C-alpha cells in the first residue's frame, strides 16, 4: 500500500501539473477530485488547509502543496513522489515551450492560441479561488478580512507578505475576542 500511495501521489501531481495551466491553485480542483474523491487518501478540509498554507510560504505554490500533501499521505517518500510529479511537467513543458516559442513566428494563429490559453488559465484560477473561499470564509470577520486583503492587493497598497502578517495578527486578535466573549 505504501508504494501504491506514493505512485498515486506522483501520478496525480503529474496529471495536475500537465493539464492545468496557471500552476499552483489552478491545480487544486484536479488534486481534490483525485486524492479526495477518487482515492480517498486525504480529507477535503485538510487538502484545503494545506492549499492555504502553501500560499503563505515562499516558493512555488504547487511544490509547497505537494510537500504538505505528500508528507501527510506518504511521509518523506510521499514528499519526493508528489514533488517530482508537480515539477516534472513544468520543467519538460517549459523547456519545450521555450524552444518552440523562439522558432515559431508570433502572429496569427499562435497569438490566438496564446490568448485562449490565458483565458482558460484565468478560469482555472477563478475556480480555485472559489473553492478556497468556500472553505476559508466561514464568518463575517474572515469575509471582511479577505475582502480588505483583496482590495489592498488589487490597488497595490500592500504586498502579500505584509498582508499575511497583518492577517495573522488579526487572527490572533479575533481568537482573543472569542475567548473573552466565552468567559
């Protein structure tokens, strides 16, 4: 079963990395369908918790997520299996795309294909954002905090690391307020 779980991790992250453009969070629906729905290797809530954590750490979101999920399901070997599955498609595709991009004239059909891929990528990101919002935004304070962070980011008034620290501080304050209200 140990080898089987790690093979599934590799296969799922390879599949997600190969067929979802935009990386990271765009992979989440595919990973959820496979690891939660099909193979029942991880609980949905835990997958979304890891997805949320993956965004807060520096580095590639898909790789961060593969490390968290891989560790949970398969230990150290699971980390390696999921991580290889997550990075292999990007490496191979980027190598091929870089070579092809320089050889193909950037006009007509090529520009149309790239525009369509960008549109599909946006849809994948919206889908992941919707799934994360459903999991993480459970009450008025978290909805307000998410909206404020979104606006500050869109308006270029704060960067992600600053907002993560502020959100953590707000989380501590909200936790203390809830404790005081219970007493």
